[in-house]
C-alpha cells in the first residue's frame, strides 16, 4: 500500500467529527516516534461510538466493544511500521529529522550485513520493544552495532570462556565500567532475552548462564572436601586441612578460575551437593565431602563442580522436592554426573507413605509449576513436576531423613 490512510487531512477531519480520536492516534504515533514497532492490536478506553467509527474508517478494519466498555481493534501489518505514520507524527508534533528517525529499520538491516547468516537472530532483536526503543536514539546506533555483533559472537561461541562484565566492557567499549550497570548492561540482558525469547527474573544469574560474571569476588563456592589445588607451581592445602577438622572453606570465582591443577585426597570418592544451608552444615559436621549450592548454583559453584567431575565421584544431590529444587538438581547434573537425587527419591517415598508428609502446594506454586510445564512439557524434570502437581504437595530438604526412615520401616514390613 503506497498511500497512508493516516494523512494530515484525514486525521484532522476525523478529530473534528470525534475529538476522542486524537488521544488514541497521538498515543500510537508517540510509540512509533520512539522507535517502537506497534502491536498487532490495541485496546482503547473512553471512546464514544462516533470515535469508534472514525477509527475504524481510518485504520480500515472493524473493532469490537468489550464488556467493560473498552474498544479492541486490530492493525493491518502495513500500519505497524513507521512509514505509514510519518504524517501522523508531524500532525502531533512528534516528527523527527531524517538523521534522527528514518534509519531505525536500517540499524537492523546493517547488522544483518555485518553478521553473515545472522538474519534469524537479528529479527529476534528487532522484535524486542526494549531494543528498538534503545536504538531509536541516533547517538547510540553506531556503538550499538559493534556491541550487538560482539554479544552475538559470544552467544554463538561454544564453549563460552568465562569472563566478567568489566572485561567485556573493556573489550567491546574500551571502558571497563560501561557494562557493570545502567542502560548498556540492561541492553545486554535484553539482547539475550530476545534471542532466547524469554524473560529473566534475576539479571545476575541470567548473565551467568552465558559465562558472564557480575563480579569475580562476589560469586563464591563454599565446600568441605579433601582437596589440594595448585595455582601455577604453588600448592594450597587448606581445603584438605579444614576438611579434616570438619570445617568448610570458601573460594571466590577469581580463585577457582586461577586453579591450574586439583587433587582429590579422600579414600572414598563420594560427594554430596546441598541446596540448603542447614543440611549442608550437618554434612560438614558428619565429615561428608560436600558442596553448598546456595539455591541455584552460581558460576563459582558450577565451575568447581565441573572441575570435580574429572574425578568420577559418586555424586548425591540433596535439595527441596519442589519446582525450584528439581530445577536446581538439573543445573547440578549439567556440571557433574548425579548418581542419586534425594528430591526425586523423597517424592517417590512420600507419595507412598501412609503417614501424611510434605506441605500442600500454594496457588502460586501450582501456577508456576503449570507454567513451567506449558513451556517445557518434555523437559528433563517434567515427570517429577507432574508427579508433584498430581500429589499436591512439596517436601523440604530438612525432612528427607524422616521420610527415608518411614520408607525403610515400610519396606521392612
């Protein structure tokens, strides 16, 4: 369609007949002016029937009145881009000069030229409202192109080397502070969210999925195990000495990454990972080699578990039998082979116990689990999550010992 239905004359005529049209069109034109690609539909409130008819006429489609009085209408594909809104932006004083606004689409076209075979990824970025709003500012575009190429190159590199936001800032911008906080950090998260078509609840943990540490000194691993390690030619034996005294030690990510060699000095090659602190303390006191995941394993924990996987240890994972607990168990098994998962076993025995155990699922827990299954119905932990939902309860890690005691008495009978 070559001519826009949203000419200044048509807009002025529609507003004259129905003044309420102005607010709707101005809001839509404002989004376009900010570089936002319009959605396939929108809902307007407070419109009288005259305004409804004028909007339908301008947009060339028929809308629907909702029970609450709001007005729902779809937009044709050709009306979602910026070209058809140029006169509307001028009409409402939102127009920008050629250098400022006309090249929004060209940013992504240029990125496709820079990245061979990257069309699919660039289209994902272009569909992100947050990214489009960011590149709508012309002073950011040149720098953003370099940034986007570097970020995508890192995404496509497997395995990804572990690094920090400071190092990436230095490498990509010659400014170590640029990605630590602020708009460019959020843009890095938005770019990876767009590629994966997901949203992150925790930026720090989300970036760690890509091997990017927020701070190499705040990400730490706490463990108690008979280990020696070397950095260069220097030997460090304090983990082993603390283990022998049944005490835990803690290493920051920076130290874990610097380890050149590691040795297991225990006579038994067994390890337990613990999601929660109190059971971890019990393991330490009992002299059981163990690693504290502190909920979802951070980068330091993941790195240490991957180093320990080279010793072919018999690994037991201990954590809550709920959605997060099963997901944590899976994260652990991505780093080291898990021979025995206590959350899975506890769920099995609890369902068969004559004595009621576990805690009823809250509505929020049930909704989260159902949403997880809807998104990943055939995933690694889907069976356990379905069992938990069908049973209607979850189990705290701290109660596993009593559940296993019940199961042993039941099997004895």
